[in-house]
């Protein structure tokens, strides 16, 4: 035992027990071998606490009753409580692991499911071809009957003597020789017919035929037909022997090889044959893949899954296999949507899944959030099901979502399925721009801080201002995050704790048919050089590029996401995309990314019969999907729950709360201004002088020249005094509402200033 001096005195470092003094050399050899075997069977392949740390050492001190040059097995115990006196010779069986001894093919449920599928399909294959097999067997039995009758006749009548007689006759031998041969033949035939075997055979055949006739007369010939099976079997055996005699090197079989092509059951031979197909060309003749483990069936028994490694000499990669999805699916006789291929490990390792049927052939799957009381946006947003049937929650935070497709292919349904997660999270702020102008997003007005419908000039202008305000808020959010300690904001972006403790909330920006807003050529002022569409593009680009870390989540949908409609700067800033059916592969590439179609992921080839089906792309790769179903009544119910959640949490704001939004009450000077515009048949704008004239008619006690202290003949003084009073009245009416209404100037037959109708409506909260 070794010790060491410490401040607390002498302490034991470890306990070394020398067994050499108590064991003979043979026992020491067995201890060493058992310890090594136990060490090899541990999970890491090294020694563990069940064996100790075993090593071979030269003994420094001569142990009692042991040779000085003996090699000793020294076992070191790290636990001082271990009693070396109780140490026994290790049993080799202690290292056995029965599960490790049993082949994986006998313990893996997926492998057994694969076998069951193969057996089931083989049974179905052979059952369908059983009439062919019966006909083949009957033909062989017919050959056997003919051959058996021939051989029996030849044996019983010694026909071989006839052949000898013919040969003798050709040699022109004397008649006496031929007569002798005929006599020998009669004698031999008579002897054969008297043999016990012949008698027994004839008796058996007679008895069999008599029994068959009796059963047929008694039970009917249909019931007696199974009795023919022994005879059929004997005749089949005779026919098979004859066929083998005719072609000794040939292969004879009644049944056909099972063809699993198109059955969804993948086999190793079928996989290699498909990869060798001419249009695929992944493998050359003689090459084959190395299957990793075993081909297995998934738990739902709807697909075969295999992981394999391509021959290194081929130089092929998993990406090249994925790019050959269509011809590979043709070689496997399945639809390409049934085939999932991706890299599994290094570049030459492939994961392949072959579904038995079209994965999206049934009815759409309802969203699981339809009945959820609340949701946490940090858990992702359940948006679609993948080809395995699993509901996939996508990450909206820090990623956003871009959805693109042809008209009426499910863009809005997909965006709505993703947006439901934000609606049910009371910490999320929601801004909606519906470029379609229909009822698809009307329910979000219950929760949205801003809900903008359509692409009228007023709607486009309002969306422009909302987006520009969001850009300013984004800058303020980054300033707030900058001030937080690194321990609170370790990566400079929003976290759940910051949302909870500091009130910086995520903003979900939903814009459907975004291209319609970007195409707007209207301007705020006639002499402006920048259109609303250009301002929206700039704001969206800033928000998409910089906003995610500050909690800005863009959900954009467009039926024309090409570069001339949705700029690449916006598309490239959103790494998560979904493409439904597209008109061209260029359109598919514009959504999923350049080169996706060449890699085998082309939304142009999607089946139009399955609405909502598409391709999802993110930083992990591509996969087929089908969006979850949420219809309008269900969506309204979700929005009503979202509104209740925000009221309870105190986070309902903006238009939904009636603050500075479309639900604000119209009254006072703003109502009078609107009445003046209505009286003038709603012009786009009115000069201040004309507005004052209209107000003087409505309320002369306030707006007539005398009420303002100026003479009626002094028009300039009246407009000056009235304009000042009007601005003061407007400011007082809007005080505390976070809204403004500014006087604007324009040039039209001379310099003029006044108010625009859209501005008055926006200030009144009814735009």
C-alpha cells in the first residue's frame, strides 16, 4: 500500500494487492486472459470497474513463497473500501453479452417488418401466378405420365430385345439367331411380369384405382379429387426427372422469381439493379452498393428504408443519386414522390426511403393547433406533414418563411398554418398585409396591430408607413439589446428570457401576394422620385436581412416570386422556403434556390391533383411536404382565442385594441373634415381655403371669418388664421392617439397646400 504525506497527515493513495504470492503460474495466466476478455467486452473496449486496471508488471519486492523472477498480475483498486481478500478468479462468462451474440437481423423489429413485407408480397405474387404454376406442373406431370407409361411398357415387355433383334437383322445374321433373341425376349418379359415388385405395383395400382372409383361414386368426384394428389405427385416427379435428363446443365423451376418492383418493398438486388439502370447510371455492371446494416421497414409499415455506401471506385456521391430521383423512381416502378434520398454521413453514404404508395394521397391533415389553447412560438410552428406522415414544426424565429407557387395551389393555406403559431402566442405582435384583398386574413384583425387589406393607394401607402415604422423599431430593438449585459443577451439576439423580462416582443409580418405591393408605382407626392413599391422593397429588404435577430419574422407569399416581381435581395434573406406547384423550373429555382431543380427538387413536376403539396427547403436540405389544413371558420376561432390570450396578458395593442387604428372613434374636427370631403364628392385632396369654406358652412360659429376675428373681404388673413386654428384643433383631437395629420403642399396651377383625403381617413382610424 502506498501513502503520501499531506497537511492532514498520512493518507492512502491507492491499494495494490499482489496476487503472485497466492497464485500458481497457471492461475495467473487464466486471470490475465479473463481480464483481457472482460476488457474487450466493455462498451469502450477498455477496462472498467468490474475488472480493475489490469497490467503485467515485474514485482519489485520478492513476495512470500514466490519466485523472484515471477510475473505477477497486479490489480489496482481505486476504491479503498474494496476488500482484496474477497477477490476471486474472474469468470469468463461475466463478459458475455447475449444480445451482442445474437445477430442484429434477429433482434431488429424493422428487419422483421421488412421480412414480413417480403413474405406477404411474395405470397401475393405467387398466388396471382398460381394458375400459371398449375399449368406448368400439369405439363410436367403429363410428361411424367408419358415417360412412365413408356418405361413401364419397356420393362414389362423387354423392348430392349427388340432393338437388339433389329441390330442383328442388319448384320444379315441367320434366322436362327433372330429366333433365339425373340425367345429370350418372351422368356425375360414373362419373368419380369412375375417379379414380386411388378405384382405389388400392379396390385397397388389396381387397388388405388378401385378406391378412387369407390370414393367418387360414394362422395362425388369433387370430394374424391384430393385422392389424385399422390398420383399427380408421382407423375410430376417422373416428368421432372425426364426434363433434367434432357438438359442436365439447365435450371428447372415451376415458380418465377419474386419481382418486388412497384410493390414498395425494397431489396438489395432490386436496389443494385435500379442503380445500374441505363437512365440512372450510378453503378456500372459488376458494381454494387454496400448496405449498412439491413434494409428495414418503418414502424408504420408504409415504407422501406435503407442506408448504403456507394463503391468508392465509382466516385459517385449522394447528391448525384438524389439528382437521379426521377429515372431511379422509374427503375423501381414507383412515383418519384415516393422516393426520398439524402446524404447519410460522408458524401458517398446515402439514405433512401421508398414508400409503398403516394405519401400525400389521402385527405389533408388538420393543424394540431386548431384545438390548442395557447402556443409558444419558440417551439416552432406546425406547418406541414412530410412524406413520412409526421407533422413538422418549422422554425419561424430567425428564419421566417417564403411561400411561392402558381395561383390556387395552397400558398395562403401554408402561410396561414405557420401564422397560427404566432396568433396563439400572446407575446407575438402581428402585422398583416393582404395583397389579395379577400377574406383569407380578415380574422387577423382581431389580433393584429395593423391589418391592411387590398392594394388601393391608401392601403399601399399605409403598408409603406407601417414597414418603415418597423424598420425604426428594429433599430431601437438592437439598441436595447446592445445595452443588455452579455449574460442576458449572449449572442446579441432575442431570447425567451428577454421577451419575458424586458418586454421586447417578436413581430410577425405577414404579407400575402407581396408582389402586388412591390409593383405599386404610386408616389406619396407628385414630385417624389421614389414610389411606394420601391419604399416597400427597401423596408422589406432591411427587415428580412437584419430583422430576424431582433425578433422580426417575415411570412411572405407570392404567386410570382421571380426576380422581376420579388427581388432576390428579399428572397435570399429568407432561408426557409416552400414551393408548391410552379409553372417553370426557373420559378421553382427562384423559390427554393438556384440549382435546386438540377439537384432533383423541381416544383414544376409536382402532382397538381394534391393541393397543398410542395417542397420545403431550409439549411438542412429539401423534403416533400403537404400543408396542414385550416379553413376560414377554424382560423377565425383561433384568432378569437388569440385575442382572448392577449387581453388576459395585457398585450393586445394597435388596431386590434382600438388604439390608433381602424377601430378608433371618428368625432370632432376629424368628422367635420370628412364631411367636407364628402360634400365635395371625395376629391383626392382639398386646399385649406376650400376646407375652411366647408367648415364655415357646417359650423359658422367656429369657422366663419367673424368667428376668427378677420374681415370677410381679407381672404389671405382668413386662410392664415383659419389654417392655424385648424392645425391646432387637429393636434388637440389627435393628442394621445399616436396619430398625426399634417398639412401638405402641392403644385397645381400655382402653389397650394391643404389636406389629402387618405391622410384624414388614416388620422381618423378608418383607412
